[in-house]
């Protein structure tokens, strides 16, 4: 059984996207920006938007998760 991939604010930065644009994007998609900053969101939630930018951020989260596993 695999763990749920949690996308975090650092993944937005790693994807070279800005927070100024991310806030309204979250609002448009009915997602809670403050909850995201505090806890992150499951990658499936962002993927469900179908947005290419969300997929870019998920790819960064996957890289981070893979790096963490190799360091453990």
C-alpha cells in the first residue's frame, strides 16, 4: 500500500510558480489556500482540476518524495 502524496507550498516554488497567482487559482477551484499552506493537499485533489499547472506542481512533489525516499 502506498502513501498519499501530499503537495506542499514548497512544491509550488519548485515548479517556479508564484504564490500571488496561486491564491486566486485555489479560490477558482474551490480549494482552501490557508489549509494548503498549513497541511498541504493530496495530489489527487489537485490532479482532479485537470489544470496543467497543477500537474507541474504534482511533478515537483513526486520529485521531492522520491528524493526523500532515497535519503532514508
